């Protein structure tokens, strides 16, 4: 009779079961550890920013930077100092400061902003400068904010062409030497902005001739630079136009018309983001209208042609779309208001007259042109 071994704890069958449970236990422990790590929220990235100089626009710069860094998930803390100290920028951090980026924003100069960046390990540095041609206006605030946000994000990700500590020290010495050099007298800002526009237009004329074509050349003079001034400003304008000949023919008689126009006045404009220029204008002038009656000489006696002047006032609004420093697309919507009643009649031999054509008292139109900016 063969002896059989029972199912004791050290039997082969139990050892197989025990070894089979070990991977399951290890796998469960791994998932538990992963769940514990995943449940711990990641610490927010931090940025310490120091505002240098007593510039009244510093508050607006802070608002823009804080908003942009908050979008990238940075917790921001602010401090203020009167001036920049290179040793603070180059010195290594203490252990308690290693988690934060450091930024110094120097607004003490009215003509240039200096920006200094150091990563959380104090091993990588950025140095940036931004000319302030118009001071710290809304455009400059946005530019400073985007430079700061981009640099902080690059340092946090370890990207970008950063300076080493020795390279940053050399760059600071060069900047200090440049700042201490005798300054060149500033160039006086441009006082006048000249714009010449060549355009084509369509304008309402009369019920009998609904639309006529116009060609025009105009000039405008505005106080200020070509581009880059955010506030509103006033200017003056002059426009010379030519109406392409148009005609109307009734049952027995008609008329052919063409005219030259001269307008002048003032305008107000405001620029947005160095790209769009919005304008409103008001002025007056006159039209010199040439007319020539037409008809069948066998049926009517045609009066001789002639010319006359029509005084008018006008108003308009427009948008210039900047293409480059010296070129822009000019769009206009305008209206002329005649200051006298103009109409063209036919009169029979008994003295009775019949109206052939009567231009509108208010004549709206629209134009599109190319602007040359000087």
C-alpha cells in the first residue's frame, strides 16, 4: 500500500498556491501606491516678482502679468524695491527658495524697461529689454506681460536659450557700461503725420441715375507719429474728386452729367493695437457740375449745356487697416448734403415744365483706397 502525502502547509500543492498569490499581492500594492500618489495634488508652481522703480504705471503692469501667469498655473507673490542689485540676481538661493522662479521688472527708466529672470535652481538666467517709445501705455503693458509670462514658462520647462551665471554676470557688466555712457540727445518725436489716399467710390445720385462712380485723391494731416499712439487726436483733411460721366435718357429728352468736387474739413481719430485707425470727419465744399441736355432735335429744342456750382456739407467715418509702416487700406462711408435744390427740367413752347432728373438732397456713398503714410 503506497503512502500518500496529505495537503499540509508545505506540500507542493500549497506551495504553488502561496507562490501564485505573491504577484497578485504585489500588483495590488502597486495600484494602492499609485492611487495614493495620484490623490496627492501637485504643488503649484511659484514665481516671485519684484517691481523696481516708482513708476505710476506699475500697477497696470502687475495686473497684466498676474493674469497671464495665473493662466499658466503659477502662484505669484510681489515685492517692490527702488533699484536693481545685481548681487541679488546672481547669488545662489537658500534651500527654502528653490521652488520659485524669480523675476525683476525695472521700470525706473522712462525710455526702456529692463527684465531679469532666474530659474528655481538659480542656474539659468534671462535678461530682456523693451524700448518704450510712447512710455508705458496699454500696448507696452501687454508686451511686458507677454515677455514675462513667456520667459517664466520657458525657465520652468527648461527650454529656451538661457544664460549661465558667468554669462549673466558679463551681460550685466555690459549693460551697466552702456547705461553709464553719455546719452545721445533724444530725437524729437514726429509732430505731424501725413497721409495721402487714392480711392474709388460709388455714390447715390438720383432716382433716374441710382449710382455713379467717383475717383478721388485726398490728404490728411494729423498731429503725432505715424503709428503707435493709443489716444485720440485731431487732424485736417482735403479731398479732390471726379465724378465719372453719367447720363439719363427719357422719352424725349435726357441729360449727361459729370462733376468735380472739392471738400475740406477736420477729423478725429483713434488707433487700436497699431493695426486699426478709426476716423470720423466733418467738412464742406462745393461741386462744379457740367451738364449737357440730350434729345431728338426733331421733337425738342435743346438748350445749350453749361456748368454751375453746388455748395455742400459732408460727414464720413472710416477705418484704416495697417499693412506696413507706410501703407494702409483705407475704407470710408460718407454722405454729401446739397445746400441748394438742383433739378433738370424740360419746358415746352407754352412755358410749362416737366422735371427730367432731380439729384437726391442727401447722397450716401462708400469708398475703398490705398493710403500712403509719411
